[in-house]
C-alpha cells in the first residue's frame, strides 16, 4: 500500500512538472555567430585595430625619440659640462615619464582604448539585447539562452540566431536612413 502511494505521488509529480514546463517556450541564440556575422561587430573591431595601430605608432615614435636622445647623451656625456649633463638627464627622465604616462593613459587597464572598446561593445550589445527582446515578444518566448556559452545541443527549430540577425540588420538600415536624412 505504501509503495503504491509513493509510486502514485512520483507519477503525479512527473505529470505536474511536465505540464508546468510544457507551457514555457524556450529558444536560443548563438552569440558567437552573431558576433561573426553582424557587420557592426566587424566594423567596431576594425576601428579599434586602426586606433590601436595609431597609438602604437605614436608610442614607437616617442620611444625612438627617447632612444636618440639617450644615444646622443651617451656620446657627448664625457665631453660636456655637468650642467649640460644634468639638463639632459632631466630631459631624458621627463621623456621617459611622458612615455610611461602615454602608455598607461592609452593602453592601460583604464586607458582610452580600453574605454573605447567597452563603449563600442556596450552600444552593440544593447542593440543585440533589444533585438532579442523584440524577437522574444513577437514569438511569445519565455526564455532565450546563449547557445554559444553553455548549450551542448539545441533543436534547430528553437535557434533564433537568424531572427536576431535579421532584426539587427533592420536597425542598421534604419540607423543609416536617420544619418542620411540628417545630412
């Protein structure tokens, strides 16, 4: 009798849980595919690479200038006055300090390039979030998960990546129209 009640309770719990979960609609998107196919991600990445190369060129030019000053100092050091040596040593120290500050302010963890990258990613991810929310509302989906990070298998009928990409491309077209109408 007790075994029959336990079996009945377990069976009832299975039915109740399947009914509860059957009402939730779940979908997934592949964020790595969105990152690879959405033009704004590519544009932002190439823009950041260009800015990084420009900063790197400026840094290298400053380093070359510092090296030439150091070499000139070393060749003339023994034949020059103590005042000239102190002046050149101060100039070298100042240039080294400027070079270090430049490096920290441009490519350090709180540098300009880091902030620029974070802002670009935030702007793009905001658009992705808005597109995902719109797709979820239109298709009445309760949960959308990122299939790129933890999904081992997903039924392709629940893959919403193409829908999100289509929605994002609509935003890009409307953004271009707004920009063109302002000019």
